[in-house]
C-alpha cells in the first residue's frame, strides 16, 4: 500500500477524468474527509472537493460510508442541501466528490460572533433547514444496491449541528445550505442501511437520547431533537442543560446523562432571553422532549410552529397551551468534566458506567 499522504501533499495535484480538478488549498475537514478548494479546469470555476482521509483508506467500512455519502448527497436535490456535481477515485485509491463552493459562514461562526440571534433571524434560518430536511425525511429516489431498479428512500441526517449549517449572504437575509450527510441513516422498504457497525456515531452535544442509545429505529424526530438544541443555542448562546456555562469542559457521560434524564433550563431564564415569547420557548421545548412521540411529528410541522411565533397575534386568547405543556422545570446537575464534541466513530453504544434508567425507552 502507498504511504499516507498529508493534506499539504495534495495541493497542486490534478484529479478526476482528464485531470479536471486542480487542488488549490485546504478548507478543513470532518470525521471522514478533507475538503479542498479546487479549480474545475474545464470551465475555470472554483469548486469544493472532499477526499477520504488517509487514515480511513484501509477501512472498507469507512470507504463504503463515504461512497454512500456521495450517493445520498447527489440524490438530495434541494435548494437547501449542498449540491454534488461529480465524483471519482484518485490513482492512490482515495474516493472523492466535487460540490459547489460556498462563500459565507457556518451557523457556528455566526453564533460565536453575534452570541444571541433575534427570533426573526432564528426562525428564518431554521425554517430553511426544515425545508431541506423535509425532502430528505419524506424520501428521494435512489437505485437499490445491486439492483437495476429504483426505490424511494428516507434519509435521517443524524449529525445536525451549527457547523453543518452553512449561511450564504443574501440581500434579504441568510440562505441556508445543509452540509455533511456522511453518517445519514437510510430507510428503505427492501432493507435498512444505517451505520455499518453498532458503534455510536455522531456528536454527543446534539444527539437525541435514542441516537445515543444506538436505537436502530430512529426516524426524523431524532433530527428534530438536534434542531431543538441548535434553536436553544441560537437564541441564548447556551446549551439547554447549563453544561457549557463559563466554558466548562464537558464529558461524553455528562452529555449522555443530560439528554436522557435532565430537563432543559427554561429559555426565558437565560440572560438576555427575558423578552422571548412563551410561544417560541414552547416550540423549542417540544423539540427537546425525551420521547420522540412527544416531539413534533415532522420538520414541516416544526417549521409551521416556528413561523407562527413571529406572526402578528390575531387572537389574544390563544395561548398555544399544547406547546406550553412541554415546558418543564430544570433539575440540578454535577459539574461537567471533559469535552469530546467531534464527529467520530465510537466503540460503545453508550459511555461506560452509564445505563439508561428511564421508565420506558423513547419511542
């Protein structure tokens, strides 16, 4: 086997059919791949090119997952999901794919700079996220593995976080693109494709209780829980469980315990959030319910509820009691210890020494 290549060693290389793509500089990377700015020499256009990381080249499992990411992203044709235009394999055997080069910032960068976003900006951004996810959750047409026929499949993202929501500047506000379907779960009638091992994969801070428990039957409501965490952060610059106050380092087991057992801190009790409406707080808390059946049934329903919170009130007697019933009191917690918020494979379904104690498992 060829020796591993560093990220810098790719700069200046020509990849693809007829040496179409020239790698210009590194842009970053995630759990599986390195992303480069490249030039499409055929048309003189800047693109982004994602290569499988060196350390995963010998892993058949990770290569399959990377190839599936290519297929999933190519099938998800939405204005709010990053567009895939080409794919291939390098001479050394590294799979890669080409996508549109986005100029803007991630939601993470916006939150770090602005700290707290207004309800209007929050709803505008999250409504677009819901639009993109609605296509994925409802299903897209893909070819069945090993078959010459197509099938409608449903795709659950499973790694929604501010880093994977990209914002393009527009005159009327941000235009949203969802990134990184690398660990997406696929539901098919003929079979179900998920992560190829039984290990936990995702980001503990944003994962739903059922995802951390490695439930093989998770659906779109798991993504809705992740959106609840993101919504809470956008509005308050804090996590719902108070674990990251004063930049404390948070352990995996602390996140696990919070997602499974702790009630979120009331949103309006956070500094600078006193003005937020109870309707908006109730929508966020409905997303954060421990049991999937207690959350919104779909991202379309969540989108409608969010937009209703910024519409002029036509009936002052309408208190949206159904949403407000979901608001629950905070519970005490122990100081967190260390942090691991990266998206990496785990060898265990849950952290050692922590066992679920809920009266019933999330449905």
